[in-house]
C-alpha cells in the first residue's frame, strides 16, 4: 500500500498562484500539476497562510482566559417582534405600498 503524496509548501504556493491568475481552470491545472482540483481550491484559500505562516492567528476560544479584556462574547440573534394581531401576519403583496 502506498503512502499519500506530500507536497512541499513551495509547490502549493506555485499551484495556488497559477490558480489565482485565472488563465486555466482548476481541472486544467490539476492535470498539468498532477493533483486533484479540490486540492487546488484548498491551497488557493490557504494561500495567505502558506505565504505568511508567521502571521499571528486568532486565538481559539479555549485558549482565552475568562475575565480578561480579550474575552469573546457570544452574540445572540435579535429577538423577533410580536405581531400586533393574534394570528400570524401574511407577507405583503408584490407592488403593495411599503414593499421593498
């Protein structure tokens, strides 16, 4: 059984930059470089981290100490306003005044 191929970071950057140029599709680049198109999309998304890995990243929630100024607060969605009538209001008709 063979091991999975491990690509060097330089190769990943080279392929991702070619993908960013937009001159060839991911499928064309995949056949040219011998990798799966999904890998090309993943490397393209990860390009900032491949090029500048020394940049600080956001801390995970588990690493933050509670009570510090860096605590992340959960944001709840806005509460729904109750309708004025007892039944649920129907959506406005197209072309009705006030419809956006």
